[in-house]
C-alpha cells in the first residue's frame, strides 16, 4: 500500500537509499547517510511536496518523492521525481505504483512539468518513466564520477498541458 512518509520512516528510507549510495551509480552521493541526515532531508525537501512509501506487512519496500527542481521562482511549476526500491524487490510493480502516485500529485498541484534526472545507462528507470509518457530531452556526458567511472546523466520530462484525463 502507498502512504505518506513520516519522520518515523527515515530509518527504513535511509536503509534503502544507502544501498544505492554504496552499490549503484543511480545516485551520485558517495557517503552513506545517517537516519538523522535523512530525517532532515525529508523535512527540507518535503516542504510542499509529497514523500510516499510502499509498505507491505509493516515493511517499507520502496519510496518516492518530488522536490522543487530549482530555487528560482520561475521554476515553481516544475518538480523533479526520485524513486528507490529496496534491493531484491525490483520488478514487482512498486516503482510503477509510486510513480503513478507522484504523477497524480503533480497534476493536483497543477505543475507544468515533472522531470526525472537519470544516470545513464539505467534501463529500468528509463523504461518506467517512458511508460508514463516521459520523453528524453537531453543528456550531459561524463558529468559524474563514481566507482572510478565517468557517468552520463539524462533528462526526461513529462509536460502537463491541462488536457490530461
């Protein structure tokens, strides 16, 4: 089930996220976060934007959130999404359900654009976003360096034109 994330979820969320920090180029962070770090991040990035979790039998198996794309006022109708699934729980539709919920929230917030910034390659994340109509609009080459490898970052965009159903 999807529900709003709260401060008490920071431990489970940071456990999921730290796996990606240590084992994946999906995030460019390189040092694991503490539960306190995540609680602060949730509070700061969550101002006015949803943080949600997928919970089964009392265990959080994934989380997702939106945050402001940039601080300048002209970007106020644009947000960026992030989705992380607990290792071993991929391919069960959790990411799909979380992204669907974020898109619904973006529409309710009357956003114009929802962006996803994806380390390339990441076939699963690209496929997930494109399934919902995100289109690739650009790619920066070798802008990140992690695990002794230069990494590209792609930008995907979903525009809300007001006539979606």
